[in-house]
């Protein structure tokens, strides 16, 4: 562990980071004009679930989703072929990021529930044709940085022994680092769910994941100088992306509370009894407001105290997919019609690029507020 920490502080890690920052400046443009954009969340979840099943690294998962986004942005693709495209993107990404023995096999992909339910069978020739088409689309360049490629470098200094929790020294530095890594991974998965995060540079998304984790864990200062220097992003520049991440987290916590409340409904007593804040909690909220005040963030993040109960669930579980893996969404077949299809061989139907009006980006409340008044209690900080 100590050797790994020393490696991240070395010159080689700094050089790799600079090379990735340079490459992200030349990433292909994303317009969000796919006719199947409303299905994008389903296929992003599909890639995430399949990659978790085969225990692929986050870099492979994020690269696969990014390849899918870029390909969908350029082609009008039928629903059945989208499954083939999504799995081909995951296969290419795993070949690029993983060891050879970790790459999913053809038989394993065909055994997936989504393939059997859609009556799809992948063949070797089918996959080869799709992989070639993908590689030609990206001009044989798969070295495309994603947020997952930056997160570990930033996490190496995300927590320091001089950081304070609620104004007090941390009880356990190692446990704090562990929770920081878990929250950062959670926010990293959240960024896969919405194509709006493609409007930000990958390094900025990774930085915002770290900053959001520090807000949730109530560490001060919220954005220390060391992270500002390493990432080259100021707090004000990060706020819009942080806002999106915390909105998603807020919705997840509310959904978790709702589900837990439904399960606990038959019980005689309420699962979430109303409690008055203890003097310690009142001191926590007062102090957190003080350490966030110097940033002059234009937002305040308010959370209900009842949401304390499920904070742990958001750390230990991955982001909930919008659709189950085994079945396609209802009405999927009729929601999008294939157009301008051409035959590419091996019974594969793909469409030629078309001009589509850019889709309106997902709107969100700009007045939504962020502040350190986040009452989520993590066990590693209990006194």
C-alpha cells in the first residue's frame, strides 16, 4: 500500500496524467443527436451489469459506454443491433484495458439473458464485422480517456491526515480513505447514467466525483489547495458538475428511503422515527456551514435528516439500473423505427449516418443548492 502511494507521487504517474489531459483535448465531439437517445440509459446499464458480471475494470466499462455513445451519435441503429453494438463496444474496451484471460468469451456473451430474450445469437463473423466497423469509425484509436482513467490519480491525495471531519481530527485515516474511494466509485457510476456528463471533460468529471465525496463525508476544507493544484480545477469551475452528481445522489437516497419504507410498512413502529437534533449534530451543521463559507459557492445542498438511514446503502451498492437486464423496456420495439438501413454482411443491419436535430439536454434546477449541511453519518466517523 505504501509502495502504491509512492508510485502515484512519482514522475511517471505525473507524466501519464499530463498525457491523458492532452489526449482529452482531442476527443471526438458528442452532439447527443442519436434517434435512440431515449434508450441510451438502458444500454449503459446493460454494459455496466455485464461488465460487473465478468469483473471488468472501471476503465473498460467507462470506455465501452463512451464508444457506444459516440457510435450511436453517428448512426441510426435498429433495436436488435444496439444489443450487438453495446456488447461489441464492451468486448473492444475489455481487449484494450484488460488482460487476455479477463476478456469475455463468445459463449458467455450468448448466454446472457438479454440475448436469449431478444432471440439474438452472436457469431464470430458477426462480432468481427462489428468490431471492424467500430474501429473504422474511431479511426483505430481506442486511447480515449474517460473519468475512470483519472480517478485513481486524484484519489491518491483526496484524503490527508490534516483534513478535518466536522472540525475535528479524523479518527481513522485508512477508513476515511476507504469511504472516500467507495463514494468516488459510486459517483463515477452515476456519471455513466446521464449523457449530459459528456459535456464535461473526463478529468473534470473525475475531479467532481472526488469533490462530491468530500462534501458527503463532510471533510474540510472542502476543496484543499493540494487538489486544486493537482487537478488544475477551481471550485467555481466544478460546481455545475458537482450539482448534477449530488442531484442524482439525492434522488437515489430518496428512492432507497421509499423502498425501505414500503418494506417496513407492515411493522407497528415507523422505520424512520422523528428525532430532534442532538447538540453534537447541531454543532456539526454549524461548523460545516462555516468551512464551506469561504468558497462562496452559489448553492446550498439541503437534505432531510431521515435520509441518514440509507447513506450506507448508497456506498455499498451500485447505481440502480433503469431497466432490468433480462428484459427490454415495454414498447421498446415500437418506440424507434429503423430507417435507411444497409446490409453489412453476416446478417447485420446497420443504418447510414443521418442528420438529426440535436436533442434538448436534460434540464435541471439551477437553483438547486449545495452546502456542507449533509447529515449523512458514516460509521468510520462515529465517536
